[in-house]
């Protein structure tokens, strides 16, 4: 795995992040430069470069986690919908497969594939992560 793989660094605990979901197969954390606040990156725990390299057995846990997070964005953040995307090599800034799950609302200004980035204020990232973790916990099957 490349030195620039921040996903592996987060998974291994060498780099801190606001983790919103962790399973044996997947870790999901807030993007530190979100398109919109609450923007989550969902990654396989094992190092995988691109979607084309993802073992078939990891497709259901990865996509299932993306679905759970997308579903939680409405109750947690008031999002009306989500944008879910994967870059493979081109525009893939982290050399570890990651799925972007971005909260969306009508009139939010996102157009096409232009992804403006924003920043969290002090303490705001932790608050967004808590909202998402709580919504994910509330949606857990009983």
C-alpha cells in the first residue's frame, strides 16, 4: 500500500478521523474536505486500490454500508437525497477504494461533476459524525 493511503492509516489507527461506521469489512468516516458537511467516505478495511480490484465477497458489505449511510443522511442531517460516487484511478486522490456518500438538498448548488469543497468549523466535524452515528444506530435491525 502506498504511503499516501490515508484510508489505511485511518483503518490502522495511525491517523484520526471521525468514523461514523465500522464493521469487520468496512470503515466509513467524514471527508475532511467535504463537498457538503456530512460527506462520508466508505472504504473496505482490506487494502483495495480500485473498484475493479474489489473481491466479489466485499461488494455486498461495501454497497450495503453505502446504502445504510445514505439512508441515515435524511434523519441525521435533513438531507433530501444523496450523491454516491466512486472514482477509479482518474480523479482518485487516495490510492484506496472509497465511495463518496454526499448529502444533497434541492438547490444546494452542486452541478455535474464540479465538486466544490468546504471546511468544518472547530468541533463541527465531531457533531456531524455524532448525528450520523446516532441515525445509523437507530436504524439498526432490532
